[in-house]
C-alpha cells in the first residue's frame, strides 16, 4: 500500500509538471521569436569561454546576424574532433556544461556519431515527453467526465546500458533522458528497478510484459516509435499463455532466456497472483480485438509514441487494439536536439519548442545555395517546406539536422510543423534511417558478388505486413534467383546500415521481399516525364516511391509470381 501511495504521489507530480509545460507552450506561442533569440544569447553567453566560443568570438555577438557572420553552418564531421577529445575527458571545448552522456547513432551511412547530452539539453526531453503526454491524457479523461487514477506506465522501448570507459552512458537519447528518472522507475513505470530492461539481458519483451500485465492499474504506454509496439504485439500473441501462467505461479518459466543474475533478482520481487492471472487469461481468450488494451488495463489513459510519416501504418495497427484510448504522437527531434512536440492529442502537427534549441531554416527550393541566407522562425510561411538548422544547449552550433519540415500553420505566432523527410533517406521503419546511399551500396554489393548489372531498382516500405518490411523491386535481365538472394541482400543492407540487423533481430522489421518490375516500366516513366515537359537530361532514376503518383505507376507494374 505504501508503494501504491508513493506511485500516486509521483504520478500526480508528473501530471502537474506536464500541465506546467503545456502552459509554457501556450504562453511561448505569443512571442516565440523573442524566446528563441533569448535562448541563443544565453547559449552564447554560457559558452563564450569554451575553446569553440573563443575561436568564434561569442563574446562579441549581439544579434542573430552577428551569430551568422561569426559561426559557419556545420555538420557532424566539423564537430567530431572536439567530441573525440571530450570523450577522452577534456572539458570546456564545445560546451561549458558537464556532459551527462552521449547519444550514439549510426548516422545515414553507418558511421557512428556521438552526440553530447547535458542537463539543459536533456531537460527539454524530460519536460516535453512523458509529463506532457500524461497531462494531455489526464485532461482528456476529465473532459470526458472521468477522473484521473494515477498509475504507472508501460515502457516498451529497450535499453542497451552501454557505457564509455569513463562510465558515461552511451546509448540513444531516450535512454539517456530516461536515466534522469532512474530512482523513480518503480513508482512511475511497471519496470521493477532503477534500470530499463536491457536488450542484452535475454528475452527483454517477456520481462516488460511480465510486469506490465501484472499491474492492473497501468495508465499509459510509451515507446519511442510506435513501430516497436507492432513487433511486441506479435510476441504477446505468441507468448501470452506463458506470461500469464508465470503471473499465476509467481515464477519465471525455464523456457525464458534470461541472464541468471537477472532471473534471481526478478524472482525475488514477484509473488503468485492467481486472481490477476485468471482475469488476464479470460481477456486474452476473448481475443485480440480493438478493446484489448482497455480490458487488460481499465485505467489506460494515453498511448504515446512517434506515429507520423513512415510510422503511420504502425500507429494504425496499434490503434486496432486500443479503442477508447487517445494517442499522443509525441515529439519530433533527433539525437542532436528536441525540436517540436504535440500540443494536443490525436494530432501530428507539432509546436516548435522555442526554449529547446535555436532554429534557422533554409527554404526547400533553395537548399544547396548560400546557407548564410537562413530564415528565423518569424519568417516562415504556412504550407512551405524548409531544411532546419539547430543550435543546441549541448555544444552544437548552426548544425545541419538534414531534415526537411513543413509548416502546417501557426499557434499564435509559433509555427506548427510536421516532419516531411530526411535528406537522402528512403524510409525509417524502426529508427534505422535507411538512406538512398545505403540502398545504392546494397545493390552495388549484390552486383559485384554475382557479376551482374541491375538495370533499374527501387526500394519501398511495404506496409502490407506487420511489422513493415523493405521491398526491393528490380527491373533486370540478371540471371538470379531473387528469392534465394533475400538473406544475402539483407546481409548487404546490414553492412550498409548498421542499425538494420539490430532492428531485424528484435522483429521491429519483417524479412525483406524482392519483386520483379515489368520490363520497360522505368523507360515508360521517363517517357511520361518528358511528355510533361521535363528535360530528358534532368530525369533522375527512381529509387524510392516518394509520391502517390510513383506508387500507383510502379506498383501497378509488378510481375505476378
């Protein structure tokens, strides 16, 4: 009972913090440029005595235009030498703040990037992720005439808990941010300890559901990407009987792969729950229909996770089990910085977070031109697309995020934006960020291995299966048994995109499929473009189906097996 009381207190505090964040979003919409400019000046002031700050004369900068003149736009490669020195213990290079961890990402070509995280940069994630979602869910429940019953949440995203020799956490930004809550986990999450379940500890999905299903009072489900939920639902369908049996007996089945020390630790925390097991068994036997989540967790208030853009099919799938539970489509950002968050439930239009990073924008039709002619947020127009540059509170200045966003409208004076695509990226099923470079290198490796030429090829995200999968469509006379090459092609994809093997092994992505294009399809597309007035010299090969017209044209011209 004491733990339940502490959970109630902790969750009410989180909702209060979330309401405070929502109020700030509303207030900042009235004068967003003023807040964003003030943030830039604070960043420059705080870091003027760093090595980078001295080299770029931060102490002389008084305006945004001064900033643009003194600091050139940059990419990760420009900051990598500083970051390597920081990883080795040097301080006061890019940021004067203490680095609390590094977010490691493979980047678009598989080359690891290490993005520093500080207390200030992490605060945005703490402020605008869980707490904001919980406050929105509680407000919606109140609007519907219900009352918020504080309960813990189900956290579905796995951890890695990898660390640098210095001891600093080196993982994804979600895990680094979540670590700030560590001591509170037993009171705010169904996870029983102060560490998230580690993907390397064995059957981590079992571990998550073993404790989540035992908690009848759970009130929210959170994952970074909603595609993660898809693979875990497949696991639950296959293994719910084992999990429920273990809840009934208070044991962990011997068939579950788990490190011995963790098995011992978890076994000491559990007890037989025959009544809860009886209830769960009845719910699962009733079926995996749209009422499932509400039947398993009657107090479920909100489901939170990124579900826009290429994640929409996954969001639709999760919704098929979640009737009556509103969705929060969470946040938009990257390891480098948090950019925007949803100000309301059931919308993918996100409000720019003017207290998180300083922003500059390059009009979409001017990308590749003089990047010093950037716009600030007060110069954006609804309906237009822009590449975004960020200056962060962790030592990145005028950083090319390589994302293109669209301004969907405004809340007050603050832009509401939506992620459109990442430059060079074909798709992103489970956070792997598969790029056109990855695709091209994959095909070239296949050609080299078999001594063939693949005349025309394209990749697309196949949402006809759950989890989604990569589909490679080839138009070629190459004498290959394409189905027999699938595992080989997947190996090449994994060599080119370092996150792909991990996401496949976790069943976040289904097995690749290869399809054959009807001969002459690509030439017919080029002819159509010329007939519409395009120059034949300017027609680029189609390697992805990035418009509805391309989808209709190419997918209707696939050979039947």
